[in-house]
C-alpha cells in the first residue's frame, strides 16, 4: 500500500461535512464506503451506507470527496455554527459522558493520528486491536440506546469476557500518549480505538475505512452481560446482533474480523475472505479426515463461527463473501462504521 493512499484514509475531505470511507478490493479499486455525518445535527450519529461504483471515474482509494454544491457549503456553514455554539448533551447512555468542546476535524489532526498509529500499532497486534473495537462498541443496544463506542472498555477489563484485551489496549494507549502535544491531542479514547481498529484492518491488507472522529468518552463502565457467548447458535447470534442494530448481512460481514488472529482462518495477519472459505469447507466435519486431522481442525474457529455455516440465513452471506472478497470488504467497511458510530455521543 502506498503511503499516500494510507494517509488519504485518515485525511478529511477539505471543507466537506461528510465523513467518507473508502473500501478497496484486491482486484480493483472500485468500491467506496460512505458514512455521512449529519450536516445539520451534530448530536446525531451518522448513518452508514455503502455505494458500489462501476464508473471508471469513481474516486480512487483514499481520495476524499469534496463538497462542491451550494447545499453542501450551506450545510457546512450550519455545522460550523452549530459546532461553535453547542455542547452536545449526552444521549440516553447510562454511562455518563463529558463533552468539553466541539470537535473540528482537520487534515492536521488526521495526519498526527496517522503518524501515531503507524508508530504504535504493529501487525502482530492488529488482531488484538480489532478485537478491542468489538468489546468497546459491542455493548450498544437499540432498545435502550446506550452502550456503544465510548472508551468504556477501560473500565471493563476485569469482566470475564475481557480476557486478553490489554494486549489490544496497550498499542491504543501508546497511540494516545504519542498524540500529546500534537494537533490530535483532543482525540478521545473511543476515537483512537475506532481509528486503530480501522488501521489494523488496513495494515493486514483489508479495506481502507475512514472513521468519523469526535466521540465523547464515557466516565464509567457500560452495562454488563452484553457481549455474545461463543456458544451461540446461528439463530441466537442473529437475535443478539439484531438487538445491537445489525442485520444478518451486517452480522456475517463484521464476523469476518475473525479472519485475522489465532483462530485458524488462513494467515493470522492477513485480512482476507479465508474466514468464509473455511466456514464453507468445514474441515472440522470432513469425514475423509483422520481422527488426528479432525482433532486439529476442531481448534479452528469458535463454536459461534462454525454455527454460521449451518444457519441458512447466515449461510447465504457466508457463500457470497467466500466468492467475492470485494463484496466482503465493502460490507465489512460499512458494518465497521456502524459498529463504531452507533450509540456514540459526538462533540
Ligand atoms: C458471536 C460473536 C463473537 C464472539 C462470541 C467472539 C468471541 C471471541 C473470542 C472468545 C475471541 C478470542 C479467541 C482466542 O483468543 O482464543 C475472539 C477473538 C477475536 N475477535 Fe471475536 N467474537 C465475536 C465477534 C467479533 C466481532 C464482531 C469482531 C469485530 C471486530 C471480533 C473481533 C475479534 C478479533 C479480531 C479476534 C482476534 C483477537 C486475537 O487473536 O488477538 N469478534 N473473539
């Protein structure tokens, strides 16, 4: 990956009230992920959407779109006015949050953040960093509109499901330290976790995801018992993720994060669609294998991963992503933006 493309991923669109993500596939560079920050309501979390462009003039990876219309310029002015006057009150989150001042995204902030991530997040820590994102953000619940990406994971480290999370938190805290005395010093822990996870995906060869910045950190833990058990059936996982605002498609896409790490879905530090290919091949249930081989294969994946391969609604997307890595990258990028934006309070 060229450093220009890499820097582009964290560089903001000049003057545009939009936050854009660009997903790249390995065959071409034709898919963009766009999450639009609401230009008129600084307190709302932005909606995520995916666009698939077949136009040869589609923006290249990392190339931000620029606001050109009068409407965009007016929206930008409205956002700036709102940002200068409003301190956004916390949403209905049970964790209390503190908002100091409005966050204005600038190229200087993006560049400082990028530099700190490059210096502190190494490939071998990428899986742990990405897992940390899920543990911080996976607490979101639609019904109560609380939890979500707010840095509260640092108060939740003694919970049973948090085993091993310090491995991912280390590089994130080192990045926070490196940001002191830089233009990005005001970035929240939640922002740095979200950006570090996106960088971890990019570093291991996955899509380039441009995360929105400006989250407010919680000052206490999120409610307990919100992380999924690894024994969930496919149906239970769909119900679990629906409570967290995810469709089956989004759930299967974001589950592809397990393609990196030590669970045996291809190379541990290569973000690709091996997760889905392995789920379809089901090596743990291959009758032609010897007992020893089956024993080995039984260590691949969690029970919850394997259950996606036998759950008809999930299997539809497992098949799609096994066939089309570009589609996986695109959907993963969109689901990642959703995961890291839902429930967040914005400055
Ligand atoms: C039903 C859903 C999920 C369950 C039960 C689950 C559970 C787990 C468990 C138990 C591990 C540790 C495995 C080990 O070290 O032996 C793990 C690793 C991991 N999880 Fe999940 N997870 C789920 C969904 C997700 C999602 C949505 C993400 C998205 C960010 C994610 C990202 C990761 C990553 C990247 C690792 C590898 C960490 C490493 O190797 O250091 N997981 N997961």
